[in-house]
C-alpha cells in the first residue's frame, strides 16, 4: 500500500530498530511507496513512511529492491557531495563513498552480501543514514 511520506525532522531523527519477518508488510508498503514516487525519488527508508525499522528500498535502473538490517562492511573513495531528500526541502552537503560492501537480508530474509559503486552506493548510504536517525 502506498503510504504518506513523513516530513517531520524530529521523527526522522529517531534511530530505527532491527526488522524481523513480522515486518514483511512494511517492505511491501515501502516498495509500493517508492514505486509511486519514482519520478522524483530513488530510495526510501521505513521511517519515511512512519515505521522505525531498519528497512530501506533502492531504485537501481528498472529494478527496486529491499535491504533489511543492512550494515556497510567496507567503504572506499570518500567524496563530498550534496543530496536532496523526499522528506526534506532543499539540498545538504554530505560525505559519501564511491564503493561500498553491504551485509543485509533481502525481502525474503535471506542473507546477502553486495558490492555497490557510484550512484547505487550513494543511494544506499543516504537511506542507511535515515535508519540511523541521521538527517542530512
């Protein structure tokens, strides 16, 4: 189900809890909400739809995928950039990394390890900041 996007910076600054299989509906709702906003959004975190769980979704080309309880295990190539956010007005400066490795659970709660570069890596880092309560 497509959900309303939360724009309250106080709520967004709260740290998310680990997700469990009981949160599968949150994954579905988050993917539905991302797909409804693809014309101006490339990723979302569960707190953006009012749920403080460690779930993010990412749009990479024609594909959208979920990452549950994701942790960056390696990062290289720091750079400075500016990012916008569906939950906030304007853009803000931040540090990102060109290459990252991530351990996570997929939407079926199967363990995964992925290597991401460029734009996809940047999206993942932005959304993982969200679940950590970091509002850029």
